[in-house]
């Protein structure tokens, strides 16, 4: 029966077995045709040797067969041979040879050859060559919808790297990669629309792209999607959905999601209120130096909010938050846990001001806590902290000023207040 099988049929059998990853059966068939000079067989034999599929791993043999195939202009072999030269496996490391074979494959339309040639130029690995050559190769690959090339060009044009800055052109490349399903590009598109960077701000479009990237498993996008559900940006407000996405992101070790999940558990937003679970996520985030969590944990220790009051720990975490440059303008969820609503801070000094009101916000937050947090009202302490905040340029609302009607004798502030004042003063930014 075997005698009636033609050579062509047997070769096709070898190719089919290889494509089915049945390498042990495919290898001896392919080796026969490789030795007879068939370029595709030589490439697949080289592949088996390189990865140890169906045969003992042998880089030298892999390099030999890749070269035999590449010399017959089999472009996949040319790209693989270039890779051998690039890293020094199967061939002695030689970047000139690597770029030669990448370009040779790229000129014949091989998209991976084009992209990898671009990478060698982009990373400055080709001696005495202009990095602008990377753009030429990336554009060739991008014309074939290579996601990596599209994303790299998006980055170059958005930030003016190698080429003249053109944000809209950069976004165009990112969008094409996003539409092809690349989750990192989808995240970038969400950020562009969220921030109005080079494009009109559009929360609905931001939500759309964050959702795409989140469903693809990207933890940063999952956290952003949670924020959008939490605030109802580009979608209906939905705390349960927010918690769902915060948790998925937090389980991938995203520190911002851990902080946000802690906020939800502390206030019972979309989940049953549970201070112990809130503290677990808060401490996890603080260990990763998530700046809002560092501040919040210090606040908890300072007030005994859900944890044993420990002014030494309060001093450590509040001081660390200040040293890290804690600035309320940069965060959305960090203050919500106080009274279940976002703290509004108006007319802060401009960002270029050297003395950013980090300490002032800390004082304001403590004042807010003592002002109207159920079970912890103390208008005397609230008034004291509000006045401290005002001294740092924080504008106090009329509602908050109501707590300041009575005069406050600073000498009457208890030891807890004195310790926190001392901590903030000691750790004040230079």
C-alpha cells in the first residue's frame, strides 16, 4: 500500500502532521525531503531542531537548516535565521547578518521580517544607522495590519519619538490596532477619550474601549471600567458592576483596584459593608505604595477608623503619603470613604506652585471626619483641622464652616491631635 503513495503525497503527509503538531511522526518524513533540497521541509526540520519537537534539541542543526531554506528565499526561514543571528543561537551572534535577513524577508513582503527589521533600527542595535529607518519598516508592516507595528507607530507619533509629533496620526494607528483586538491599544484609546488627549473628550467612547480591553483581561482596563461604573461615566452608575471589575483587577494584583475595592467595602457600595475586608484590600494596596491607600491607611490609624488607633503608625503612613507627593487633584476614589461622598476641594493653587497643599488636604480630611462622620462627631476637633487646612490654601465650604462657629482653644486639643500635628509638621515636603 505504501508503494502506491507518491512522493508528493508523502511530503504533504509530513506537512499535515507538522501542522497538527505531531512532530515525532512528521520529522523523519520532513528530514528526507529536506535532504533532497525542499525549502519548506528544511524550514520545518529546522523548527523541530530549534524547539526540540520530535527530535533532540540542537541549535546548530537548526541554524544549518534555516540557512539552507533561507538561501532558497523561503521567507519564514529567513526571519528565523535572522533571529538566530540576533540572539546567537544556532549561529554566532551577528546583528549585521540579522538585519540583512530580516530586510531580505521584509522586501519580499514578510510582515514579521518588516517588523523585526524595524525593531533592530528602533532599539539602536544596528551600528551607525539612523533610527528613522525603523519608521520605514514599521509602516510597511502596519500596511499589513501588524498590531505591533501599528502600536509602535502610534507611540512614535503621539509622543514625537523619531518622527515629528502628530497626536491625531498616532491615535489613528492606535485605533487601528484596537479595532484589530489588541488590548493594550484598546486601553490607550480609552485613555485618549477619557482625557481628551488629541481627541475630543468622550466618556461613552472611553467606556467602550475600556470595556473591550477589560473583557480581554487587561487589569488596568478592568480598574478603569470599574471607575466608570462607579461614577456613571459613559454608562449608568452601577456599584455592583464597579465592584465586579475592581475585584477582577485586584486579583491580578492591580494596586489601584485594591484601593478602590477597599473604598467600596468600607462604604457598602455594591457590596455588603465589611470593614475587615476593606482593611485587607487597603493594606495590600498600601504595601504596593498605592499613594491614596498609604494616605487612607494613615488616616485610619490616626482616627481609629476600623482599626486600633496607633499614632506611631499614623505618623508613618501620613508622612509617607506626603513625601510621595500626595495631591488630591490626581485621585477620584480616595476621599469617598469619608461620609460616603466625594470630598470637594475648590480653588487649589496651580500645579506649578512649589508648595502643593498636601498637608492642607490631610488637615481638611481629618476635619471632615470629625465634622459629620456618624459616631465620631467632634465639632471642636473639626473646627481646629478646618482652620489648619485654610492656612494651607484649602477653601472651606459654607457647610463645613458651620462647624467653626465656636471658638477653639488649641490647648484643649487632646494628645491624639498633638501627635498628628507633629507628624505632619515633621514630614512636610521640602
